[in-house]
């Protein structure tokens, strides 16, 4: 198997950000992943949301004496064709980069509770749409 893997430099930040790492894989037809050609695996979705971990190994006399994890994240296939495969690996902090709703739909009306059953009143047109105002506190 002829395989060449090239990655960008890993950066360390002092705040919460969505770290990404670009990985380029160059291979021939004999390179397989999950029992199929790696390029076919990229096209048919086998690599979608796969996890990639980058670790540094330390050797002494051809024996691994230590391993340090440098980066880990979920894989997105950016491009695939010919002998090259371009991947973008995003850290797990990508889940913190979600948009909040701009408007909140709050149904209004009367609700009654009888014998453990909650039922709404007959006024179906009553609702309030309010702007979302984020809090300034920091949640830990």
C-alpha cells in the first residue's frame, strides 16, 4: 500500500474555539478502509462523522515508551478525487458553536390539571412571539 498523509500544524488556543485540522491523504487503489477502497469509503459516507485522533509516539530502541494525544475530532470529507482525499477534522467543541433561536414561540392561554391530565383552553389563536435575549452569565 502506498499512502502519504499530510496534516496542517496543530495550534493551541487559550480560549474555547472550534479547532480544525486539515488532513490530505494520497493513496493508490490498494488502500482500504472498512474493507473497501478509501476513496469509495469517502464517497459512500463511511467517513462521515468518523473520529480521527492524532497522537505523538515516543520510541526507545524501537519500542513505544509513551504516547501524547495532540488532536481529536470528527471527520468531514472536503474533496475526493484522483489519488487525493481532503479531510477537515473538527474538534468536539464544534457543538458549542450552535445558533440560538431568534424568536421564541410561547403558547398562551389557560391550562387546567385534573387527575394528572393537563388540558389547554379553547383559545387557539393566543400566542406570544418574543425575541430571544441571551443571558450574560457564564455557565460552568
